[in-house]
C-alpha cells in the first residue's frame, strides 16, 4: 500500500512539473557552420496601433546568431528565413515570412506585432520557425511556440491585418 502511495505522489508531482517545463521553450537550429537560437519570452495583447482597440498581439523573443567555429568562414553574414505564425482559437493561422540578414554573433530582443488579429476569445499560439540554409535548396528548421489566453472576445476589426517585427 505504501508503495502505491509513493508511486501516486511521484506521478502527481511529475504532472505538476511537466506543464511548467513545456511552457517555456527554446529552439536551436544549426547547419554545421551557423547556429540560430530563438526563444519566445512573452506574448500578450493590447492596443498597439492608433485605433485604440485592444486587438493587437505582441510576442517578445530573443534571437541569437553565432558561428559554430567548426569551419573557418570567410562570409561573416548569414541570411535565413523566419516564419512568424499566429494560431487563433478557431484554428485559423496567420503566417508571415521574413528574410533576416545578420552579421555573425548577433544578439537581439525583437518584438513581433500582429495588428488587429485578436478578435476571438480563447487560447492563441505564437509560433516562430527559423529556416536556415543547409545545402542548395535544402534547409534545416526549428520552431518555438508560446500559448496564451487573452481575456475578452470580439472587439471588431479595427483595421487591416498587419504583422511587423521591431528591434
């Protein structure tokens, strides 16, 4: 009986800790020469544009670009693609593709703004995916995801849907 109790408490403790570790992630994408690390640190909604309606979503993340040091690299500039996605509670996705061109050893804390996207009640997911060139026409990729539930519901359109990344 005592062993069952210990196993049950261990299982409950595991379930309690697991969501905390899944809530904050980090992805590292490497092609053997360059390494790109992205981590979403926060996501929230507020009134970011001039319409004054709290239907805009911001996602703060860190971006770290490094040379891995395995090979001598004459080119100190790396370019890669960055897909910023927003999944709404209805299951609809908004995807925005950006091309980043970075000088190596770049560290930044940008913020992505999804203007006029938060019009539904329920859980939203911000998904950031990095596509790093590997060989001609091949890419390695990795994603980080952050889920949050803004209060409220339909605030109306307020303006055109836009996405912007600010450093």
